[in-house]
C-alpha cells in the first residue's frame, strides 16, 4: 500500500511535473525552430552545401577572393597592392569578362594568382536546368584555359545563388563550389572605413573573404585591410590553399572540416 502524500508533497509533485513539462516543450520548440542548436560543430549538413569557411585549427589563415564581372580599370592597382605584400589570391572570372579582357586574365595568371570559375554569363544558376548549369561551367573554363593553359577547379555561383542541384552538378564536373563567410560589402559603396571595419570585425581563422575587382573603394580600402590582417598575424592565401584536401565534411554553416575530425 502506498503511503499517503501530504498536501505540501502533492503541491511539490505538481510543481516538479509542470517544470518538466515546460522543459520538454521548450526543447521541442528549439528543435523545431533552431535545429542547428542540437547539432555539434562537426555534424555534417543534411543537404549539399558549398564551402563558406574552413576549419584551420590553430592556424591564423584566411583566403581572399575577387569576383570579376564588370570593369578592369583597377586591375593594375590591385595587383600592385598584392605584389607589394607578396600576397596571392583568387580571382573568380565571368566568361564575358575573359572575352573582353584576355590580357588582364593573362596578367592575373602571370602574377601568380589563382583563377576561379564565376560562370559564363553570370546568371542565377539555381534557375537553370542541369544541362544549362554544365554549359555555364564549361564555357568559362574553356575560355580561361585558352588564355592561360590552365582550367579552373573552383566555382563560385553568381550572386551567391545556388540550390542542391548546382552543388551536386558542380562537384560532379570536378569543381569545388565556394562561397564566403566574410563579405567586404564593397559592392554597397559605403566608403573606405566601412569596408575596413566590415572585414576586420568579421574575418576569423579559416575565413574566405569576398571583394569585387572594380568596386568603388577597393584600391583605397584593400591596403588597409591587408596590412591590418598581416599585423594580426594572419597568413593570406588563395582559396584553394585554405581548402582541406582528402575526405571532408561540411557542417550546416558551410564550414569545412576534415572527415576524420568529424568522425572522432
């Protein structure tokens, strides 16, 4: 026979039950509206994602990239800024930019910078069929190879626009698909100091930083940003040099981890 509970004990039991119920409801709410809170840092994403950043461990390394779709007037100045600091980066080129400025493509390549694929015509790639995606990828790669002798192995979708199909198609065609986790916002033309602050406040080890080759304040802001990154002890490399080799996983933030680490 069970012992009879006092009124106080009954109240305590009811209160404990209510607390437990609220905790369960809260957990269910968080799981529903913020599922990433229930995944650890090494959990692979549930859908195919591009690489936005890389786990570089204790190394202070970032990658810098320039998207080139319009204009070329600032190319000389950018290359000089990079040369003065012995920095190599990645230029993602659009096919019609390659057509218009083949000498600039060769100049970038000869300066030791990496050239990436930024599509042939700069469309919203997620709106294309698979065959159209492949045509966009192959078109600019053929153009770049005709100029430099080397075909790109990295792809950045225009506007950062992608879907699952594009990620899978890109990788099936031999490209690593790359985005960024630190946007300089140079395309907003906010001014020199806003660009510097934007990068310095958001860059971290493993970041991929986005610039545009002909943005309004690029030649004024870039030296300040590079010098501050270097002063903080960062090594600045092309995108391919920050990407992990071998098996990897990408978590739900787009961060790339070595597969062995994720399986640990």
